[in-house]
C-alpha cells in the first residue's frame, strides 16, 4: 500500500509534472529549435579532442542535410548520428539517450561545422 501511495505521490509531484511538461514541449518543437539549445555543446565538441573526427563525419553529410526537406533531413541526420556513433561514441555522452535529441545535436554539429568554415 505504501509503495503505491508513493508512486501516485511522485506522479503528482510538481517537479515531476514540470519535467513531464518540458519533455512534452520539446517533443513538439521543430528540430531546428532543439538544435539551437545544443549549440554550445556542439561548439565544444568541434573544438575538443573529438573535433577532427566530428568535422570529418559532418563534412560528409553537411551538404545533403542542408539541401534536404524536413523528412529527408531527418533521414540524413540519422545517417550522420550512426556514422558518429561508429567512429566516436563519446561525442554523444552529454546528450540524453533519445533519438530526437540526438538528431537535434547532430544538426547543431552541422551548424557548428559550417561556422568553423567561415
């Protein structure tokens, strides 16, 4: 009985409700808006120890990602995520284990790569 009360109490907890609402809002945001929230981390990756590997992989996919529509862009971003995970899994250590968040981070990496070329 006490355990069930505790579980129900957690569900009604204001912090839990706020976290659930924030997660729901992030699910509704477009990838470009989510990517903006990862700009700082993407710049750190590009300037850090994994930067050369990240630049190499992102360069291979950047043009296709930028030229694609939303659905095709998501597919290209998925390919980039898979390539980065195979080459340097540690790049995604700071990102939640959520596919959509990883796609947004990959888009932020593409933007950081483009900024570094200017």
